[in-house]
């Protein structure tokens, strides 16, 4: 069975040799046969709700029909996947519970949908059964946004501010760390602001949510930037201009306070260090 998708790189183009098609391979015959099989299964399913004897007979007949359908080409040959970036192939196949050659009419899309939604990276999924032999999946995955530090633990959060339930987050070490009880809910807005001031954003390693009102930014050189509650973007743009003209971020400071709109307050490095400030808000 081939698991194909744009991002899997597993698809192959095969040249087809010219040959005379069997009658069973003709599209009109297979379409008619599919209609007959589905109708037969539906009748068998209706009979299941009748008396005990009919129920057992109908159920047996249903699975006999499904098993026989593989002889006419209704067996799984390929799974086509769109939107897979983080979900591993083996996790996907385990959730689908499918093997090559299995009767495609026995596949339960609803049950598979529930199992796929339980995978840590899957936000939503649609499943289509393309007769006679293809299952088509469209995944919408969570997008990693930041690392949330809370009570000394680190968790990955997505762009919706929700925790991605995975334990191995080492490969996301390049993401910004956000700290504070409500930090995940407000992180997306902060990152949008930082993206509009790129000359500063690339210096930011962590952001602390203070009092459910504002942010303190912590830079790679151990400098803290205290943002105002209102219009933090304007404050950052002003700081970017000061950096360009005065190289203010390269000075020997512990913190730069931007909370007063008409002035910038510099805290010398002899005061409380940014690490001490950061640890105070790790609650």
C-alpha cells in the first residue's frame, strides 16, 4: 500500500502497458457493481434490526458480500494524504487501522475520524472513500507557536494558545518562551506585534505576562524590556529608533522601562537582574 501526499515524497509515476481490459475493469461495470454491493450491504444492515435469526443471517450475509467484493477490485490499494507536516506516518496508519488489500467497503470513516482527531497534531480531518481502492485524507494540523513555561515545566502551544500534548519539544527550542498563567491566550497578539518590528523581535528569547495586563520582554543579552499596557507596538518602534541612533540595547542595563509614554527609563545592571525578574513571574 502506498501512502502518498505532496509532503510525503512517496508518490511514484508508473508507466502503464497497453493491454485489453477485462470486463470487470470497465468503469461502467465497476460502477454498477459498486451500486449493487452498497445496496446489498444496506439491505443486510436493515435486516440486522429484525428478529434474532434474521439478524445473524443478515450480518453473515453482509460480511460475505464485503469479503467477496475484494475479488472485483474493491480492496484498499492507496491512501492519499494532504496537509501532513508533523504527524508521523506510523501514527497515521495506526489510527486508520488499514492494510493493503483490506475490503474498502468494510472501512468505517466515522470511527477512523475519531481516532485521527485524538492524534496530538491533528486539529481537524476529513476522510473520503474513493471507490474502488483509495482513501483520501485532508488534515489540518496544529501550528507550533511558542513554548509555555509554567511552574518550572515547559509545554508547546499552538497558534490558538492551546497546549500540544507531546512530551518531546526539544526540536522547537528556537521558539520564544512565554511565561505567565494567561500567557498562551495572549501570545499570538504579542508575536504579531513583534513580527512588525523585526529588528527587535529577533533579539527576544522570552516574554513574561505581567498581571494579565502587559508584557516584559527578555533579550538574549539578559536585558529586560518593560512594555506598556496600551499600544506596546508604538513603544517598540520608538525603542527600535533609539537602537538605530543610540545603540541603547547594547548598553550595560538590566532593564529598559517603556511604560511611560513620554520617556524611557534605564535601570542599571547593578539593580535586580533580568533573570531575577523573570523568575518572579514564573507562576
